[in-house]
C-alpha cells in the first residue's frame, strides 16, 4: 500500500506497526490485572464459602456455558486464520474469515443472554436478589452469583467491544484501510480477541466446571 | 540575576520555523491539538486548577482547626472537605501531575522523536481526564463524600453521600492514566532516535517509564475496587459486605494493591526531575547513571509487594505483617541509592544554585525526612501506636506531597524557559522556594508531634492539649499557600514580559536543550545529534548548541 497509512511521526510503516502492536500488548497487560483483581476476589470468597460455591456450580446452564466455550475457541481460530491469509495478501478471504468471528462473537452474546434469562427465571439475580436466595439461606450463595454476574458481565462487555472492533476491521478490509501492509491492525484486533477468549477459558471452569 | 541575554544570532541554514506556540493560535487548534507539547500544557493548566482547588479545601480544614470544636463549619462539612481534599489532590493532581504535564512535553523531545507514539490517544486521555474530573466535582454538588479518599468499605457502601459519583469520576480518570502509561511505554520503546540506547536516555525518561509500568498494572485493580464500591453503594452489590457473604477486608487489599504503588506513581517522576536538575546545575554527570536508572525499577517492583503495611491493625497475621514491613523497608534502600547518588553528584560538581535546584534541596530534605518516618511506620510495633493518627498524615504529606510538589515546582522552573521561551525572575523564584519549604515544614512537622501525642486523623474536634500545635500547623499552611500562589503571579508576568530565553539557559547537556526555546512543532529542525550524551559534561558544549546560546558556559549569569 502507499505510504498514506503512515503517520507523520513514524519513520516507516514497520515502526508504526511495531508501536501499535506493543501498545496493544501493554494494554492487554492492563486488562489481565483488571480481571486479575476479580479472580483474587473469587478465590478469597470461595475459600470462605467452600460448600456454597461447590453447590452453586451445579446450576442449570452448564451445557450452554460449555457450548459458549467452543464458540469462542472456534471464533478465535477464524480470526487467527484471517491474519495469516491477510499476510499473504488475500484481503477478501481475510474479511470473510473475520466476519465469521464477528458472527460467532454475536452468537456467544446471544447464548450468554439466554443464560442470564434462565437464571433470572430461577430467581437467581445478582446481589442476593430473587427467591432462590430465600430458599437457599447459606450466605455463600450470594457472593457466588454476584461474582458470576459481575465477572461474566464484564467479560460479555469485552466480547461486545471485541466484536465491534472486529466488525470495524471487516469494514477496514472491505474499504482498503487494512491490507497486507497494514496487517498489524488486524493483528491487534485479533490479539485483543484472543485475550477475551483466554479470560473465558478461566471463567468457564470457575463458574461451570469445578 | 541580571539576565543579560546575548544577542541572538540569526540561524543561517534555516528560515526560522514558527514555534509550537506560534503555528496556529486559534482556540480550536489548542483544543484539538495532537501535539504532545500542547497536550502537556493543557494538562498543566487543568492540573494547576485542581491543585488550587485541593489547596483551598486544605486551607479551610486548617482554619477549622485553629480552634477546638466547631469553628467555621459543621462536622459534616469538615468530613466532606477532607475527603474531597484527598480525592482532588491524589487523583486530579499528584497522579497525573508531572507525567502528563512535563512528561508529555519533554519525553518525546528527550528521545529525539516528533511526538508520542499515539498522539490521538494522548489527546483522548486529556479529555477522559477532564470528564472524570468533572464527574468528581459534580459529586461535590450532589452531597459530597464523607468517606475520606480511601472509600473504605463497609462505610463507603452505606454512606448516604455521593460515593457513586466520586468513585465513578475516579474510575474514569483511571482510564486516562492507563492510556497515558501505554503511550509513554510505547514511545520509549519505539521512538528513540537513532543512537539513543536505553543507557543513553535522560534519567527522567527512565522514571516516567517506570511510572507508566505501575500505572498500567495497578490502575485496573483500583478500577475493580471502585466499580464494586459504586455497585455496592447504588445496588447493594455486597461483595464487601459481611451480611451478604462478602468481605470488607478484601476492599482494603485490592484498594491498597493499587494505592500503595500509586505513591510511586507520584514520587518517581519527581525523582526523575531531581536527577535532571541535579546534574544540570552541578554541571556534572550523575555519580552512577545505572544505579539511578535501576533503582527506579527496584522501587516500581517492590512497590507492588508492600500494600499490607496499610493493614497492620486490620488483622494480618504476625508473619504477613512482618513480611510486608520488611518489603516496605526495601523501598527505602532503593530510595537511599538515589539520594546518595544525587548528593554525591552535587558534591563532585560545580553547583550553580538556581530556583529549580532550591526546590530540589527542599525535595531532598522533605523526601529523606518523610522516608525515614516511612521506615518507622513500616515497623509493625510502632505502627500500631501511630496508625490513623496525624503522624501518618504528616509522614505521607512529607514524602508524597513534599516530594511531588517540590518536584513539580522544580520541573516548572527548570523547563519554563524551554516551554515558553522566556526566563522567569530568578530572585522571586528563590523566594517562592524558601516560602514553600518553610511553609511546608511548619505545616506538617507539628503534625508528627500531634500524631505521636495521640491526635487521631480525620477528627473534627480535638483536646485542648493539642491546640498550640494545631495553630502552628495552620499558620504554616498560610506560608505554604503564599509560596504556591506567588509563582502564579511572577510566572504569568514572565510569560508575557520576561526576558527572552536562550535555547540552553542552564548549560545542560540533556537532549531537550538542543532545540530552540520554545521548540518548533516537530521538536527539531534537523536530526538530533546524539554523539554527546545527555550527561557528557566533560565534552565541550559548543558541539551541540542550536546556535542561540552564545555565552561561554551557555548559561545566563
């Protein structure tokens, strides 16, 4: 691509790409600490309410949550492929592959919302609201579900942001802003998406498996 | 200071390019600028406004303490004032102060770059900061907050003041902090001019880099603490509430996991300024460049492992408390490495005592004094006695306010000629430095004595035996205030009518002095020649002058 993608204060497009990649990775480190704080809270509260947390794991949406894991992993694979083919200059294929990731991201959100609706129907809300907590008196149920809504909610927000970013990138590939020479843009979007994926890899066992 | 400025020889090889101040004077060009220098100035003005506001709160608190019992306000107003004083000073002044104002201005120049890596994000970070600050200020009008700046649960979650808005505001400001950090880290890695290796960077860059690492890694943890507090306050979220199976101690853990490293976000940039000023005015390279650079990372790293020292009386086990105590003392080791380096550099150098250096002297005294009391409060047995008293208040004011404020003022005077192209009046600067130091000492030293005698912090009322020390402290605050208002007056004067500054009025070797004052929009007219390092005082100055500083030493006498 022509030099127009290069901003004035960079000497080359390579340098600009390196800066974008590094900046993104530093930001990802920040994101890790964001979720890290919540994982610490989960660990500390789980130690205090061992049995209630174990019992809570036997909830109604285990299957849906596990399907969602597959959805995210597959979506990540597609965007990874998109980066590879874009490096080879096949812009249209890359756009198509990224679109699949976007669709799968939306599917994840749809399934997640379905889960929230199911839990709501069972009388399980955040902050100990709902009749479930009248029937289950142990105080440990409240933090489990509050953390469930907080952590998966924050994650869903990240999925939404990631999906929007990738949708934007599909537009970029269609209209020419993202090409072989500016593949770093898609790489950044993909790296963010992989991290969002990775968070779920930790949330899934904590709230669905063990 | 007779400010005989040499006649400025015309630059021959270039038609003089307009400075960054002169390229476009419209308001729009300022508000939408992506020039790091202008963004630095936008931050500077915003931050100065907030330090003024926080200062007014502090003055009112001190006036209230002139007498025991109700004076000029009710107990509730008092609670709101000290809370807002803390929130404003910590998040709207000290955290952003030196990095966003001076870091933004000089870091790219020190690296020989045209701008920071992400100029648009840089502008965005300013507006995020502004929005966050406005939300914090809005909380003032929605009932204020009475929790103190620490927002401890469970009190904060049950307080019927505007905790939601204040925490939301600080949360938003946090985004600005993270974006700034990402920008500086990337800029340092990516935009160093050819020839500027890591070990050739000016030391100020090292400290801003270290600060940025802390900002990026610690701030998100605060974000979680604040979001959960806001949710708890608004919707009874309950993560920090015993009755709902939560745990209030967890708030303290994650709050201090951020807020202790935050102290180093405040002090490290000031240390960077000190390193620059000490070298420049001793006309001498730092005694050990590497020791100063690496100890920055010692502080940044160990700073993450000390948060428990805020919780000695919160039921930590003896072992944990001891471990946190020892780790906290390690910070003093790294700080001492820096301090000895600075003093030894001064001793070996030929010192010219100018205002920035006077502020650095104040820094050194306050920092060492505050640091030593820091080792004292890190000792668990002593801390039990001093916890939540004025002793702690005095300690952290000495070290973080004394450090940051004097560093900020040193930076302001040191880089004023570079930023504005004008010289400030030296004698008035010296008066201000003396006023600030004396005022600061008289305000806060009595608070050590008050705390040791048992005066608890955040109390509206006090016993008669504390009266005289409170009066001394209040009187000191007036001198401090005068010392802070004074520069506003003479610097404003100097901005318009001060004598023209040469490019390198201090005879510094650092890179930012190798470009015109004020710098052109893209920082350098020609490729920065870095064959002479930023501290190569044994090499002749003539090698790199930009053609305008013509005196023998390159210094105005």
